[in-house]
């Protein structure tokens, strides 16, 4: 179980709380409920009624939606120090997506009532709330644009850069080529063909269940 100091450090990573004082952060930190989830466990389902937001302390979470035809569409992959499920805090009664752990994860949970009580006492966090939602909207619009305008090669490259962030390695223990294909709205064969081509050209190294990017800048330059 995390200490108050550890929870305070975690909260400072999030835009909605970044301008709060130490005392205010401690007030929120005391309300956090620690949870542990195992790989493959569902945190919540699309359209499920909810009243909690989640702070990912450590692990990886897959965010997805399911079409009316039953096809899985991956929206985003989340890593350490990311927040999700916050729409139910801001007035929506059900989660618009499904959240599934890709690996064993440690998550802090905040109830809607505790957040709203805090907000009524500290309305100055309203700007942080708007910035958080704006970031989510910006990401969604960017994904729509990239999926509609880019060719399959560019889509694969952009996804790999997003998934690795600054690490340089994509762990595909749970992220297989079919999931990557769903994420990009491509066929598995198309993803496999592009990965193999990038490997032959020296932009990627594929070792077992890992995809390694030796030079992120060199790979990113292909998008220019």
C-alpha cells in the first residue's frame, strides 16, 4: 500500500492536480483507494454504470470500444502515471469504453463523491479539469486524422512511436499483431507486411516478443 507521500507524487503527474498545494494534494491522496489487477482482468466495461476514476500507478491498460458488428477497436494504450475513467466524474453516468489490463497493474481509485466534495471546496481545479478534457479531445482528433489520412506504413510507424514513447522498446507480450491491427483499423497481414519491411530496412529489430526501435528519430523522420 502506497504512503501519502507516494500518492502526492503520483497526483502531481496529472494536469487536473498539478497546481494544487501540498496540503490540498494530501487531502486528495487520503481519498485514494489502492487496487491491484492482474493481466487480462477487465477494470470496467463499455456502457457499465460507474462512479470512479482511475490513476495508473504502474502497469499497462488497453482502452477499447466494440462496434455494433462486435469488432474490437483499440482506442489507446495507457502506461504509468495516466488517468482514465474520469468521464463519470464530469457528469456522465457510464463508461464509454472498456478498460483491460495488459499486465499486472497497480491502480489508485477515486470515488466521484470524494472528488466532487473536494471540487466544491477547491473550485480552482476547474481549469485543470478543462485542460485534462482538452488533452483527451486533442488526442482523439489526432487519431481520427491520422487514421483517415495516412497510408498503412505511416499508421504502423506512428503507432510504434506512440506505444514506445521514449523507451525504444515495444513489449508485445499482450500486444500482438492482431491487436495492433485493430488499433490501426488495418488487417493483420498488412501490419505484418509493414513490420517485416521496416525490419529489413533496418528501422526495427524484432526479438522474440519484442519490437525494438534502435533510433526513434530515424524512424520518426519517415513520417516527414
